[in-house]
C-alpha cells in the first residue's frame, strides 16, 4: 500500500514538473525555452524517486546503463529524421522499433561497467550526429516556434509522468538497472515531434530533431554522471540539487552552442 502511494506521488510530481517546465519555456521565450530544454525532466524525477522508494545506492546503480541507452535515444531521432518523408506514423514507429530492439539488447547484457557505458554512449552519439548532420542533412529549427495549448501541454506532461512512474515501478520489480534503462525512453521527444508535425508539417518536425539531439542527449547524461557519485557522497536531496546545478551550467553553454546552430 505504501509503495502504491509512492507511485501515485511519483506520477503527480513528475507530471507537474514536466508541465511547469514546458509552460515556462513557452511563456518566457526562446532563451528560457532553450535553457530549460537542456535540463533533465523525466530522468531527474525517475532517478530521484528510485532513490526515495529504494535507496540512493539503488538510484546510483540505475545510472550504469543509462548513458548507453540514452545514446540509443539519440539514434531514435536520427531514424525518425531519416524516415519522416514516409509519414509521421511510419517514422515514429520505425524509430521506436529501433529503440526497443537496441534497448532490449542492452537489457539482456545488463552492463555493469559505467565507463564502458559512457564510451558506448559517445560512439553512438557521434554516429547519430554524423547521420543527422552529413547523411540526412538536417538543418536545425528554433523550438520556440512551437505553439502548444495548455491542454496539449497537459497531455504531454501526463505522458511523461506515466513514463516516470513505469521507470520507478520497473526499478522496484526488475532492479535499478532496468529502471535506468526505462528512464531513457524518449517520451518528451515523441510528444514534441508529434506536436511539431501537427503544427508545421514534416519538414519542421525533421528540423526539430537536431536541436532536440544537441540539448537533450548531452546535458541529461551529464546529470546522470553527477548523481551517480553525488548520491553516494552527499545523499539524495543535496545530491539532486548539486547535480541539477551542474547540469544547469552545462545546459546554459549547450544552449549557447545551439544558438549558433539554429541561425
């Protein structure tokens, strides 16, 4: 019963965090939107509640496979951009199929070496970026152009909250490594790309993949690195605050880099 209440609280807090993050970006313009876009949302709440419902050690362990799987999440964007000319459903379905297939391989191997996970992440990141930049030739788009009603933002937030809830539940049932794998699911990428496609069409949705890739696949992994060590040395609450501060600094400089890419 207590864990059920913790899951409900996880869903409510996760959905509220994502909603406030999205609304702040929409309300205060491109600078705030770009900065907030680089901050972790699903991963932050997922790892925090894994630590809260189990232990900071479990949350730290959950980061082991996370960089590798988040590299796969970046590859999902490349597959989507490559196939979007065939339609949104086809591109999204193919991207998700690739994500689940590669994530299943990672899950079957259960990587225990965090350094190797980081190395694999860097290699996959470089391949995905090369595909977006040189093979597919994606030109970036400013995400501030996307207009979302409060209702649509609420739907995206609920979707993200459900993914966070599942990550915590899977971590409880299957162990922290499985929870870390599911915390890398591209929930907000999917909703953002769908909204962009509906509002502005395939070309704009395709252009979105590069800015999402550059902001989302770098700073979130930095956050995972930070909490892996800070949760063990400073505890859950202070570790979360310090990790978020480190990530905010990185998000600021990442956004400065993206500014040069979208003009």
